[in-house]
C-alpha cells in the first residue's frame, strides 16, 4: 500500500471512556448541558435537525436518569363576595306605612259662657262704622244743619227752648240712625212706626222727643244726603255718585222699586238741601260736584 492509501484510509475511532461519575451527578450534568445547548442553538435550525439531535442524545444517554424540578403552587382560594349594603343618610327618617301616619289634630274652641267672635254667625255680628275726624269746619256745618233742618230730622225736639244743639259727633250718630231706617211707601195708608228709633235718638240727644214715631221718605233720604257728604273728603262728591247712592237707598235691600213716588224722593231731598243753602252743586267743570256749604 502506498502512502496515499494510508492517508485515505479512515482512522480508527476512539471510544469514549465510560463516565465514572455517580448516576445522580451525571443526571444533573445532563440537565445543564441540555439547557446550554438549547440556548446556543441558532434560530434557523429547523424542526428536523432538532429531532435528529434529540435522537442522538437519547441514544447516548440511555439509562441515565433525568431529574426535572417543578415548583408546586397551591390552588388559589377565592374569597366570598360580600353582599352590597346601602346605608341611608341620617337625615332621612325611615319610611312608615300610611296607616301609622298621624293625622293633624284640630283644636276645638273651649266651651265657655261667653261666645267667641268666631262662633258668632256673620249675620248677627256687628260691623264697625267708620267715623270721620271731627274738625272745627265740621262743627260749623253741623250748626247750620240743625238751624235749618232740625224739625225735619228730629220732629218734636226742644232745641230752640234749651238753646243746645247736638255737636258734630252726636250729629253723625243721629244721621246714621235715621238713614238706617227703611223708606216707607208714600202711597200706602199704613204708617210704619219706629219707636226704637225715637228712643235711640232720645238717649243720644239726652232729651225727650215728642214728635211722631213714623219716619218719612224725605226725612230718611235727607239724612242720607247729609251723611254721605259729611263722611267724604272735603265734604264733596260727584253728583252721579250721590244719585246712585240715593237710588240704592230707594230700591231697598230687596232690589225692587217700591213706587214711582218713592223713586223721586231722593231728588227732592237733595234739592231741598240746596234750597236751604246747606248744599250747592258745582257745574263749572266737566263733572258736576255736590258739596256742603262751609261758609
């Protein structure tokens, strides 16, 4: 054989001496070696090469135990879900059923011997009449009224004998008493007597009235004219308003006209006062005004 044949002939393979390490140590070394080979392996190696290498390693390491260490984890314990609780604010009181709701208590008036104002029916309760302020000018007007119409307003008086006439305060009370009387029908033959009016006037004036007890339409409506002017500002009012007041008095509370004679009594009473120079009608402006003579 030539030298080239000897060079081309394969050299005998050297056998790997058997490992003298204990089996447990050899298993650990195999684990670390396998992990190192996996880290150093390139990404381009395909799956076939990985399988071939795996088969070679298995053949060479047959009979060598492999220890795999795994960490055991305890199962997760689920906590019970607590129910949702809603707390009411302290300002809101707990709701109660409708049957337990208290009804408002009504106060009953205390029963006593005297009647309270709320227990008196409206028809029987007395209404206060507003009285005007007494002035020296009003006193002069009242003196003229009694000097001209004393016999018409209070028949049977003795003012001329005593020389004493009612003052302004008493004059207003007397006119209110006379004007409050109903107007009798002039065509009726039955006289309407008013003894209570005569006794009231006697107690107010402090004298005994000897005149007739029956009132007349002119007496009542004249008192209405004078009272209306005395209780207004500046002792004057529009003629239209005064005639409307007299018409309401003539009509009465029933709202029906009593008679044609009674309906004209208000106008006659007004012009009677004009004739006595107690009242004058101012026709200068657009509105006719009736006023008392204060001079």
